[in-house]
C-alpha cells in the first residue's frame, strides 16, 4: 500500500476556441487537506470562477458524450423500435450506458455484466 501524498500536481493541456467551458473537479482527499488550485495559462485572458453545482451536470455530460460518440444499440429486433442504448468505456476508467425509451408501452430490461476492468 502506498503512502498518501500531500502535494500532487496534475497537468491537462488543451487548446480551446473562444467560448465558455466548465471544469468538474473531484478529489479523494487524504490527510484532511482540502485545498486545490486551478490555473489557466495562455495568450488570452481567462476567467475562472466557482459556480454552484447543478445536480444534473454529470448526467448531462454523460448524455452528451453518449449521443456524440457512444456505441449505439437498437432494440428493433426485440420488438422495441423506439428504444436505443448508447454505451462506451472511456480510457479514464469511466463508462456509461444511456438508455432512451421513447415508447409508451415497452419496458427495457437488460442485464449488464462487466468482465474487463482496465484503466480503473
């Protein structure tokens, strides 16, 4: 077992077009230290401000990812043409299944089994 480290630096390098971006930060705090710094460096001015957490934020992020790049599974052959699933296992160890059921009288029931746990 490793010893918790008090100071840790994590760098993320991105090129952003002009616009508004949201950064979601989550930590597993150790040693009762709960301070952190977020900084932006670049040729243009950047403003960083803390905003209240919207409880729908993370579900909306995963929904957006699913609709943009998730693997789509249709349920037409199961008699549910208005039902679809989007899924992906991301390289950072997170995965999702997003189900869309636009039917008024069909319920989706599916057993999900995960046997490979890479990048966790």
